[in-house]
């Protein structure tokens, strides 16, 4: 596979960049709406049962840690993709037609 073909091939089927088609927003909106509905139901259940609202701290902290971990993984994946793309663009002496001495 040529370097240009490897660079043109999308990684994980998610094209990025200036010419990438925008993806629909409805899945993100649906997930956020579902999350907010679950949060409201949880708060109502805890307060309605007479439990102390402090009990909501542990699930909220776990959710924040999960969100932070996903963000870090996405950042790391982008960095790795960038490194691989840079490595693919390095031309070898044979590709540029430079003479190579073998001693």
C-alpha cells in the first residue's frame, strides 16, 4: 500500500479534517437527554425515599472519572494516529532515488 493510500484511508471509519462530512447530532442529543433524565430520576428517588443527598456523590464521582478517562483515551488515540501518520510520510532513500552505499 502506498503512503498516500494509507494516509487517505480513514482510521476506525471516522473521517476527520476539513473535508469530512459532518455526522448527525441526534445520537449525542439522545444520549445526553437520557443521561439527564436518569439523573433527575435518581435525585427524585433519593430525596423521595428520605435518604441523605450525599449518597449521590459516589455515582457522580464515578461518572466524572469515566468521562475523564474516555477523554484521555481519545486524546491518546489522536496522538498515536498523528505519530503513525508522520511515520508513514517519512520517505526512504529508495523512494526518493538517492544512492545508497552498502559496504
